[in-house]
């Protein structure tokens, strides 16, 4: 029986070429996943998390409080707030602000804001819904 070395060589070359294409596709997919994980961990704060943090919810809560204020000279307690995640995408923020008015002095007002994250860009307040706002 005669062996056709040229046909065997061509068959091996074809198998090798197909394996190289599969390997190349695997490498491209692997790099795409790694870049996505690296990008997401930088922007959202968590490795796989795309949910907002308590700090993000607090900043949005301040945006909802601002239109209700009577004074333009207000100082928020950025270091002294509490937050809780009551259910999936619902955040409860408790804090206070001080209105600085030269005639009446400093007035401290406590507030509680319940907001819901609807998805999308975390810093965009249009992606949040105000569920409840209480000022004491």
C-alpha cells in the first residue's frame, strides 16, 4: 500500500490551521471578557457589581432634596449619613442639612429619602425614582 505523503501533509496543515483559528477566537473572547471586567470594576466600584453604592445613592438623594430647600446657603452632612438597601434597587438615605441664615442662625433639618435605581448610568438622576421624601 502506497502512502501519499503530500495528502497527509495537506491534511495536517488543514487541521493545524483550523486549530489556530479556534485558538485565536478563544484568545480574543478571553481578552474581551478581561477588559470588560477591568472596565466595570473601575467604574462601578465592585468587581462584578453594576449596582450603585451607598455613596451614589446619597449623591442622588441630595439632588432630590435641593429643590425643596427654602435657603440657598445649605451645607449637607456628607460624612454623616446612613443608608440601607431595603430591597433590590431601593435605597433609604437618612441624613441632615444645615441652613446657614445670618438672621436666624443655623437650622438643622433631618431628612429621609427613599429612592429606587431603575438601571442605566448611576450618576444620571433620570435613572432613579423618588419613592418617599420626609423632612423633620
